[in-house]
């Protein structure tokens, strides 16, 4: 087939929202390439919902903006957050028009939940805690009806860069053959890198592939040190860890320590709750604490998906306290983008969890992730349709190009040295030494696990290569950030430093 107008890498909410808009509204020749099946993306695991202001009283977009900035701990770009909260409601209504069925009360009004860091209830959800699955279903159906080509079980290995712009990707087909998939524009929407850690809520495919490709191509990447840990993943051998949505705490569930005592405000932002849980676990020398949801009415009706997960492991939330511990959940950093999603490499665009566009800052506000993909994926398409071809000094890109806002500092990476650990060794080492709590000594240990090259050309080797690539950047940025801010906590630098209100940028 001839070159595509747009090649979308990944099949989560950001990529599929862009693909549907490009094909259906603008008539572009669109291809979607994903290393699993279309519906097997991180989006389907999202429980809590979509944060958006869909009613005027008592909520407002200004209040949503203020909550997002507070959670982001000084590293959000105000203009990027303004785009998110202003355009978000329209994107939610468009999704409903496509067929997404969100939960409603008996009068037909959308039910709104409250989560940590939110001043008021503003989160719409589906099936209680199956919002991601409903959004994914809606978009997958639309993509199969509209796009020109779908490449499932295909793995993007590296970017094709010619004449100073991205022209496509080198990909491994399902039979292992290498092929070039060429396009005028490439959108990276490959998600985050939660599989860097042994305890994670992310599916096994979340190996930072798009971010790693960008790093190898010299594209600007920033804020990779801010990996957000969800405070309340179910402590159970199954992986990815089942997520006990923050909406449970919004409805009144309580956190209790080994002795049954409350120790933290359950509705603080995720970074603060995760730190409090981790510190109490260390203090009491235990592997998990407890979430007490026994006081919640109609649990099974409100949260059928969670009820099913708990039943599988023999837990009854009406009677049992639920064992919980923090788990790697969301990558706040990634490929630096302007407000249109343009990267530092012309022809290469980014949206969703793979991006650093200025929305998330140092710590994501709960339920802003699906909204981020729904807003900034389509913005990429609109920019391409207008003829935009390259980045402008807006959003997080101002840290690379200048023009005010949060400054950037170049981050040098150490050369490759020795052999990278196995995937299991790497994940264990990163969890212990570069997880919720970090120090210079622990990060040095984590960096050694990522320091070598990876032999092999099979899928497992490429995934390990990508994890190690992102891990090197994470460790280098975490060492350079001699402070505690948002999702990054240094036990040897426990205060926030004004002079480190910057982004550490690799490449560009």
C-alpha cells in the first residue's frame, strides 16, 4: 500500500482517539500498529474513570485546573492544563456519542465520583470500575470501521529517520520478519514503562517502547523520574496487580496499618498516600497494609469489577479488610511535546502516557490520564490537518526551545557498561532501589542493573532493551534531582528545592 498519512503506534485511548478522528473526520489514510491485539492496551485496565467538568455547580474548570496544578507539585505547564480542562468535556461528550455507556443514576444523570486530590466529585465511570474497558471497546469498534490498516501483534523496533524527520518505523511482523511501515507522520501512543518495576498495575506490554525509541533517536525526553505509584494495589501474587480504585476511598474506605490504626488522610494525592503507606510498611516491617471498605454500602453494585476480582482470591469486602501495597502505575514523563503533541523531531508526534506535554507535572491527578489521551490525541490530528510540521515553544516544549515557563537542564547519560540484568532482576532491583523511596546509594544500585546492552533480536530482548534504556534515563534524572517532589522522593533530600523546578531533558 502507499505510504500512510498517519501511523499510530499503540492502541490505547490516545492513539485510537487520534486514529478515529483522522480517518473519520479528515479522511486521512491511517494505520494503527500495536504489539498485541487492538483491545489489549493499558487503557482497558483503567478503573477510576475520566475527570471532567460536566456540570457547573459546584464544580468549574478553574477548580479542576487548580487541583491538577496542586497534584503536579510545581512542574505542570499551566497552559497545557488549561487545554486539558477546557477541551475535556467536549471529548467526553464525543465519546458518549460514539456509544460509550457511562454509569447513570435512576434519573439518567451521569454519576460522579470523587478521588484523591479532587476538591469535588467530577469523575465519570462505567461499570463502577471498568471505565477503561468501556472506552477501549468503543474506540476499537470505531477504529475497525474507519482506518485503512491495522497491524496487530507487530512490534515497532526503531524510528526511521531520514533528512531530519521521522518517516515511519522498522517493525517486526507477527512472523518475525523485519519491515518498514512508512508514513508522513508518526504518532507515538505506546503508553508508559510500568514494567520497569516488579510490582505494577500495568500489563506486561508496558515496556516503554515508544519512549525508548525516542531516546535512541535523540528525541527530547523529560520527567522520566516521576513514576507514579498507586497507593492501593491488591497485595496478591497475580501480576499485574489488581487495582483497588481510588473511588473506594472517595466513597469512604479507610487505610489501616498493621495494628488497625488510621495513619493518613485517604483523600490526599497519590504521591503523598503512597509515601505514607511505604513509610509505615517499613516502620512496621510488613509487606502490606489494609484497606477497610467494610463500611461501604452496596459495594457489589457500585464496583462489580472489583467484587469479581476479590471473589477470585477469596475476599469479601463487606467482611474482610483488603491487603494493599503501592504498585507502579503511571509514567508522568516521556517524549517532550508542545500543546499540539509535536516532538523535537519533525514528523514525530506523541500523546498519552508516552508524552511529557506539561499536564501531569511531577505527579498525575487521579483520573486525568484517560482525559489527557482523549484531548491531546485529537489535537495531534488537528495540527497535522492545519499543516503544522514541527514543534513550537508551548507546553513542556518550552523546556527545550525556551520561551518562558519551566526551564530545562540537559541530562547526560553514562555510557553502556557490562551486561544488563535479566528482566526479573531488573524489575526487582528497580522496585527496591528506585521505587517509592530513593537515595543516591540506592539509585546507583538501580543504575547498575540498567547499564549494559542487551543481546538478541527476539521480542523479549527488545522489551528488555527498551526497559533498560528508559531505566538508565530514570536513574540519571533521579540522581540529578536532589530533592523530593511529587512522585519522586529522595530520603537523602527530603525537601523541595526552588532551583530544581526544572525538567531534566535527554536528547533534543
